[in-house]
C-alpha cells in the first residue's frame, strides 16, 4: 500500500488491523510498542539507501547515521565527499555539552574553525550556501501529527525524519529532535561545510531550527554519544586530548563491500504500525497510566530501527 498517507488515514487502517488498540477515551489496555512491532508487516520496514548511510567507527563502538539529501542536498553531497576521501578518519569527539549536543571535528581546529587543520578538505567545498530550510513540497511524503506545535504550523515525519512545515511561508525543515545530526558552523551562514558535525543528546533545542543545516539522524549508537563525559571547557569543549574519543573511520555504506554493510531497517513513518505507535503513546491505558496525555510532541516519538539479522 502507498505510504504517503496522513496520520488519520493510517490510524483508521490500524484500528481494523489491530483490534487490541485502544480508541481515545477507552479503558482497554493499550498494546505495547513491542506488541505493535511484532505485528508489523515486512513492507512497513525499509532498508536505508547505502549512499545515505554513514558508518562511523569510534574507538568505543559503531554509530550509524542516515543522511537526508531531500532536505540538505548540498551538505549531504559534501559529507559524502568527505567520507569518500576519508577526511574524518583520525578526528575526534571534541565537545559534549550536557543536555545539548555531542560534536565531532578536527581537534586541531578551534570552535570557529579558523586554525590550521589536521586534515585538508580535499575536493570537498570549504563553504556552502545555507540549507536551513527547503521549499515546501506537497509531493514529499509527510505523516502529520494531530496535536500542533509551538514552533511551526505543522509537524510530522517524512521518510523517517521529524519535519516542521509552514505552507504560508513556503518552507519546510528538519527539526532538532534527539538524535538528529547537524552541521557545525561559525557566525557566517555559509561557514558550515560538514567537516564538523553534532548530534542532539538532550531535550530538543528547537530554537536552533532554521539556523543550522540538519543533515540526518543517528539510527544506531546513541549511547556512545550521550554517555560520554561532559566537557569542562566553555560550551562543553574538552580541554585536553585525553578526554576526546577517537574517530577511527567514517565510511558510506555504499563504499563498503556488501557483506560489510550494516543490516538494519527503519520503520516507515507513513505506515499503519507507526500510526498505531503514535496513538498508543497519545492515549496510553494500562495499570500505571490512569490519565492518558491525549497529546504527543514531535520530538518525543522514537522511530523504530531493527537489525535484520535479529529478525526471525
């Protein structure tokens, strides 16, 4: 079935396919996320395009980042070039600011990026025109949330990414939810090129939306990023080399032999099961939740990811 459906349409299908799902106001126990995912159909899951999947190997483990070229195509292209040319190899996590971001960069550069670099950029672009928003496109898949938002007229999900939209302004953009990956920059809007990246590790800093280029989402390995010691310097920067976590390599999955590519799938955010997960969180009924919230925030929704090899 097509996945370009709004939440109301997909929810109607869920209520037929999953009779255990409680309707708003019902006292019937709400199915758990595990139960809903166990009932999902194979077609409701997608395999990330290997051209859009970054495999970052830290000294402590693996982090997978799915890139979003529909929203920030120039920055994603530059990041691909940097990964192709092994720019990130030997760099490090240089900043961990509590309840905010983990940032990786060239440790020989400062936070403004104007010192000598360990690694040259190679054929990647040194500056890029800002991609803080993209033109509104009604044809782009979008699953709209029903509860509104403080920062945008509409919010929802597009192909696995949290999105805000303003039809009147003709804009849409990726939002700074937990696990989203953005491009570090200095004050000039064109100073971010993808050589410095950060992941949101705390409460969603939505004030950053439309001020930075958001290029993707961490789909595996978040504990390796939020579990690091916080930096003691200004803005959470580490003050000594010993505090940094080494980046051993960053590769596009497409550049790896097929047998070495991560075997993961992401639940389609236009699927009936995803709609059921949203409704189960909005109107949860069980022995603990005597009063369901009846609402849900864009950044409080987890997008399920599974290992294919672990699937029966």
